[in-house]
């Protein structure tokens, strides 16, 4: 398993509020399944970051693609790449 960091911004859309509960339920399911390490928005609420635990870049991308926010085009400027923890612990 490897860690993957997703960063993203938000589109100005009413879909963000409409899909929020579905998005949070999806993230909680990923957490329960061991695929989500942590997630949250930036303090200014212009976007956020998610750290995923996946077998490959393609597997991480599939997790992102299944997120209700991704499907509803709530997020923009998504950037997903493998990430290595060097200092500290999870």
C-alpha cells in the first residue's frame, strides 16, 4: 500500500451543499475500509486535501472518481500524486 495526496479547489455550485452528506458518508466508508488516512477543507474553505491509502495511482484515482463531489463536479483543479511520509507518524 502507498499513500496518495489529493488536493483540490471548489467550483461555485449549489451541488456542494446538496452533495455534502453523501460526500461525508463516502469518506467515512473509505476510512472504515482503511483507504482514507485523513481529509479536510482548507481553513478558508476554498478547497481541501485528502490522503488515501491505495495499491496504486490507478486505485487511488478510482477512489477519487467515485467521490460524490467528483461525480457532481463540485471539485476542480484536482491534483493526485503519490506521497511519502518522511517525518512524523500517522
